[in-house]
């Protein structure tokens, strides 16, 4: 009823009684909730909520004519023009336009049309409350039907936590809060001292924005101070807070520069001076500190970060009050937090909401310049969102959120914190270079991973891959080095270059059988990706997040797949396709095994993945060792150029060309045990690595399910 028809014609079908079969195909049938909302049946004689009341029996078979005119026109036997809320005749006569309710046998009282509509709206509102709070959909149920099996009335966790108010003195609230984390000072008013204590503490962004769509209002100024001032958490000192924030801007700020460092530090100092922050500053401050604590990867980082995250939720709804840049920044911060934390709303859903908000604001389009600071911050927010969208979509194997053809906004300028331009020597040098790579990354992803197109001809595919490789190499060789972050810029550029090469050369829907160049590039890029993660792990800076797990496992499986291609080539009497440095390749596999095992100690379920990779590694290296042994035997017995093809063993079976004994498992790889101490040596399928690699989307789905992405 939000878009009401002024002439009331859309309600005609709702008040017709039991139409004939010929009429029923032409008249719109009312939904069950609509009939339930306009009738007031008695307990004994009321018709069903889903069935119109029957007509009284008449001797004649002619259907009864139903009047849809108002009471005034019906009494005067005049034609009614159905205008809403008063027809023309009632307006001229100065009387209130009323209609009879369906079924004159129920009551003779007439009611105003607008009153019926209000009753209908109220019933729908009450039905929605029941559905939201209990999970029971009553709109399609008959009145009086049993609902015990349709839902759990205790499913209050379905509500957004920030929309539920809990008494801080209640036992439930006290048990959920559990006190402040070590090293965090909590300053709060008594009315808002505890966060939400119902179910998960995560805001349901979809619910918030769905409410905005159903009850749209013009943008208004956010309240300076909420009615109930939210709590403000502080670290031990301002110096510690500035150090933690500095770590955020010197890592995440180089990748997603949607926050202005100078402005953030100024607000930080005001907070530590005792000022009450505005809601958007309160939300941004707390969730940014939470992200920074997670980046530090200390033992208590996640506990302390959760406290700041809960505090940010207390003002998140107000921060999302308007469709503006502040709301977009709040969603971007929320997405970054969920990338690092084990709990949080789905980063995929948050990014989807943020992209729709950004396009609604027109941030993807070129606009007339207004204010330098505002224009640049808007561009930084959009391109940060673009970077995140490309990264998450490709990692999960999902569609991109916005097409490149729809984007006309320019890249941000390379400006210092004082807004002076310094190309190649500003804090925006690294972020802009990353965005340029993501544009190439996006073109590769769209071309190779489109499932609705057939693989291109080999000539076209080869030329396109060479073109993309030329773009990537040019990007890397032209990447400017930012002296204040020398190590970060060089190592991060190398890592991004290697991961994009993996995207380019690994098997894809449009390149299902990579050629020799692709196999070699895949293997070398995988070693580079693993080396980057190992360097971070060695200095204690590895981020134990699902993105790290996904990239690391993918690179490890790619090496095994390349080695398996070597096995196939040698079996066919050809030279090995990929010939890496033996020690470098083996140490890369060793690094994957070690890091996956460390992952398993921190994240439940990863230990199973680590064991699977150990088994796959054992299989491949056992066959390599066996194959090498067989080649040496044949070299002793035959001329080098007359080597017969060596087929993979068939456990328990016979082969007419070559009888192969069972392949012995390689027990040790560079001092890392690849099989457990039980000594079990099961017969393994030599094609396991290849099968798992080609079903890479299986791993993506597992990741998305486990981390609720």
C-alpha cells in the first residue's frame, strides 16, 4: 500500500465476493493477509482467511451481482466513480464516502474506506513483527491454524543486535559483556554501558538498509550527541593509541586509503582529551582501532579488538543514517574488520551493500569538481571499494560487483597529507599503483573466468595472454618506489604481480588446458607467492586470515599440479615441462606445510586441510622419485634415446606395456615429515593433485561456507 492508486480501483478485487470461474481468471485474487485484515468474523461462523465468504443460496443459477459502489451512490442507485478517499458524488453532497464490508450477513455497519486501509496496514505490520521476532510467517496461514511447527519463537538472534535494547542490570547482559579487555579503559554512561547481549553481536546490514528502503526519508544532519551517549574505549595512553593507529595507516592505509590520516589523528586526540565524539567519528575510531589491533597479531589482539568492535556497533546505525560518504566509509571499515576477524558479518554482503550505496551516490561517475578535499576523499573511497571487490570476488570465484565500462571517475591524485601534489613521492603513491594493477586484474578475470563464453581459438588465447603479460610486466617495472615505505612498496608489488600471474596462467574456464608457457609461469609465480608469505611468517607479521589461507593453499596446489604435468610429460617420452631449482621448489612446499600446520593451531578445521596437502605432496614426490629411479634403470639398460614411456602405476592391476610395482611414499621432504609417525603407507591416486586443482571452486566454496562469506 505504499504506492496508493488515487482512484481506489486497485482495491476493487479485494471486496468482490466469490467470483464465478469466468470472473476468477480476470479478477485479481487478494492475498490471504489482505482478507484477514479487512474482515472481523465471529468465532463460529467466520469463513476461512484464505477463502471468500460463500454466497447465500438462491434458486436461480444466475450469479449474484456484487455492488462495488459506495453506500451513498448505492442508495441513490447512481454510478460511483470510485475516487479515493471520497467519490465525486459524496464530495458534492458533503458526506463521508463509506463502503459496506464484505458479507452483509456479518454486519450492517459501514466503515470509511481509509479506515479499512489503516486496518489492513496495521495487520500487515503486526504480521511482519511476528515473522521478524519469531521466524514464523503467519501471512499465508489460515486464521486459527496451529503454528507450533513453523518456527522457533526463541529465535531472537535473527534480529540485528544493534536494534535490541538490553537492560545492563540483567543477568544476560552481564554474562555477555564479561568485563572490559585487558589494557582497555571503558568510559560509558549507565544507560549504554553494555553492548547488545542477544545472540551474535554482529549488525545485520541488510536489515538496516531494507528498513531504509521501506521507510525512505530525506537526508538530515546526524545528531551531534546521541540521546544516550555511547561508551568510549581508550587504550592505555594517547601515545599507544597513536602508535596503533600508525600501524593501521602504514599497512591498510596503503591499500585502502578511504580515511584521511590527519583528520583521524585530530579526532583521536580530541577523544583522548575527553571530548564526546560525533556518532560517525565514534564508530570510525573504535572499528579502526579494532582493525589495527588485529593486524598486530598479538595473543590478546582478537579479544581486545572485539571490545572495540562492539563499541563501534553502538553508533553504527547512526553512522549509516544517511546515504552519504560517511555511511560508505563505515561500511568499508566494517568490511576490513570482517576480513581479519573470525567473527563479523559477511564481507561479501557488506561489500555488496557498499557498492550499491556508492553507485547510488554516483561515485563511479566523473563529476564536476567542487572541493579538492571532498572530491579526493570520494574518489579514494570508491577506488578502495573497487580494490576490495576485485580481490574478494576473484578469491571466492564470484561475479564482479560493477563493470569497468560503467566507471568513468578518474583515479585519485597523488597528494600528501597537507594536500600538496607529489607524484611518486606521496602517501598515495602505493594505493594508486595498486589500483592500476586491479584494473588489469579485472580485465584478466573477466576474460578468462567468464563461464558463459566458449574457449577462444588457441591463436587468440595465446595473443591475449601475451598482451596481459606485457601489461603486468610493464606495471611492475614502472612501479614507483615510495622511500618512507621502501620495503613495503617493493615486496607488496612483487606479491601482487605474482598473484596476478597465477590468475592469468592457471587453468580457467576459457583456458582449461594451459600450454607450456602457462605451466612454467604458474610454477614460478606460486613459488614467489609462497616466499612472500614465508618472509612475513619468519618475522611474525603473517596475517592469519582466510585470504592468506586461500592464497597459500592455491599456490601450493599449483606447484603440485605443475609437477604432475612433468610426470605426464616424462611418461609420454618428453622432457619435463617445468624445471625449477630443486631446492627452491621443495622449500616452497615445506613452507606451505609448516604454515598450514600453524594455521591449524589458530583456526579450527585448517588442520584437516594441512593433512590433505601433506598427503598430496607425498603422492607427487613419491611418483617423482619413482620415476627418476626408473629412468636411471632404463639408462643403464638401454640407449638414452630409446627410453620407453613409463606409465603411472596401477595399484592391484596389470599393464600390457609396463609392469609397475607400487610407488613407495617419500617419507621426508627437507626435514619435514610428510606422513604421520604411524608409518601407514596407503596406496594413493597419482591424479589427486590434478583433480583437486581443477576443482579449485570446491575449495572456494569450502572457504566461503566455513568463514560465512
